[in-house]
C-alpha cells in the first residue's frame, strides 16, 4: 500500500470517533512494518490513552524498526496523559508520517522536534487537507476557547421553515431527519431558542436506530419563559442548560434548577452571542449545533458567530409571504453585505438535498 493509503486508514479511525473525544481532538494511528499493519488505534475519550498509545500497544515489540502513521502531530506535553512523542521514540519506531501539526501552543512543533532529536525520520502533510477538515473544530476551539458553531436548518425549496400557520412536520423526509440525528451525535451541545421549545416542545436527543450520544441541550431564554414541564426539562437523557439575562426572575431560576436544569445567568439583560460562546467554551463545549428557530439563527447570523452551516432542502413549495424564513431579524440591506459561504459539499439524502457550507472568513 502507499503511504496515503495507510494515512487514510488512520483518518478513517479518527473520523470514526468524531464527537466522542471532546475537548480533545479525534486522532487515529496505524503502525506498519514490511507492508503489514501490525497495530492501529484511535483516541476514544478525553483523559484516556491517545491513539498512538493504543496502536503501539497493539504492535508490541514488533514496533521496533516500524513506521507510524498518525493524523495529528504526537503530543509532547503532560496533559491528562504522558507525552506520545516520548513513547514513540522509546518504542523503536523508525519513521513517523504525520497528516497535520497540532496548533495547540503547548504542542505545535515540539512533538516533531522530540522525534527528530531521537533520530526518527518525520514526514508531515500526508493527506493534510482531510485531516485539517476533520480537526477544524478542535483547531478553532484551541485558538478561540469558544465552540466551533455549526448551524442547521431544514427548508422547503422556496426557503421556508414552516407554513404560514406554523405547521412544520415534516418538511424533510425520514432519511434527512435521521442524518440530523447523526449531526447531534457528533456535537457536544445543541442550541435552540425558547420559541422553538414553546412551539415544538422538542426532545433534542439523539434518536438513531444504532444509538448515539446525546448532546447537552442549551436553551436561549432571556426572560425564563420556558415551562417547567417542557420535554427538555422533564427528559433526563441529557443535561439541559438554560441561558437567561440578568433581569430574569430568580424564583423561576430556582424552580428550573430544582427541576434538574442548569441555569447560566449572563451579566447582561440580553443574551449577547459572543459572551454566550465564551461561557459555553468555559464548559469545555468544543462543538455546538445551532438548530434555530429563526430568531436565534438571526442572532448568530447577525454576529457572524458560526463557522459552518448545514441546509437540508426538501422538494416542496409551501409559499406564503408570512411563512417563516430560517433567518428572521432585519437581515442585511444589500447583497454586498450578505454573508459569504463556500459550498463544501452538496449531496442527496433520500429525496432531500443536504448542503454543507463554511462561512468564508474575512
Ligand atoms: N420540521 C423539521 C425540523 N424541525 C426541527 C425543529 O428544531 C424541531 O424542534 C425539532 O426537530 C424537534 O426536535 P426533536 O425531534 O423532538 O428532538 N427539522 C428537520 O430536519 N426537518 C423538518 O422537517
Ligand atoms: N488526542 C490526541 C492528542 N491530543 C493533544 O493532546 C492534548 C490532550 O492531552 P491529554 O490531556 O494528555 O489527553 C490535546 O489538547 C491535543 O493537543 N495528541 C496525540 O498525540 N494523540 C491523540 O490521540
Ligand atoms: Zn499524545
């Protein structure tokens, strides 16, 4: 096999653990000797062994003189686990192929230095693009200490999120709705506004045939209008954080805490998105899925406080000038001021179209 094929094996391991390693990155590693894979592994959970440790453990003594393929530069610091670079050096590995380097200031470049000073040949950049794409949320989190935000919206072909009557179930078909649950599984937290809770009374849990991790539920509710009996409060499968403004009723806050929810009371009367994201970053929420409704989407949209957007478009036309749009609020006055996206991927999910786009920086 070619070096790219071994790195792609390591990348598929890393992609397989996406969403479960937060606030650590998803990393995969493969040990190869004389054209045979003799060890492989992925980082499974923050605080546990890193990918290289699992792969080298599987290789055992055979690792001496072998090649290591790893999707992220081996770490060189003592976090919750000892540095991988030292282990790689002491295991007798001859060459290390790295897909991309770790921007974590405690790590970047130091891992490579350690390997090279131990006489190990290092090659950087094998399948770099695919690794950078997978690690984008982690790199964002390390750089900003705020969650990497993905917005998700489901619209009819004429861009509506419901009929003018508010009726919305369903716009997209079962396969696309199941795909949304895969998104939820991959995210540390899911955020909606209290209007969505009042209208849809959603569970916001991950319901997949083969199971899946439930994201923390974050509800933006400036004046604590959420009913104590809401599904997101009564359902205990996932934690629920209610975010309110400084003027919200203290009694209601107490009642919500007594009902098992966490409450984040901001220092400001309104909810400012940048401040909210700092607070969620402090909770070590590395990836956030914003499922709207229109007002909440508009606030992230106005602040350009999202990095990616996933649009599910159904082959339906509902019409109605009063029918809701995914981004309420005032909007921008001219096309020049519109938010520029890059369409990364367009695919069919059953009868629906799934568009994955990144917000163009700058
Ligand atoms: N109405 C549609 C959607 N509507 C999404 C709304 O956020 C709605 O509140 C949640 O889907 C309900 O959450 P839960 O399932 O109870 O956890 N989303 C979609 O992808 N397609 C649609 O047709
Ligand atoms: N998950 C991962 C790495 N993650 C790196 O190590 C940091 C976490 O260290 P710790 O607290 O000890 O788990 C994390 O922020 C990132 O820089 N490095 C690797 O060599 N391989 C791995 O599989
Ligand atoms: Zn490590």
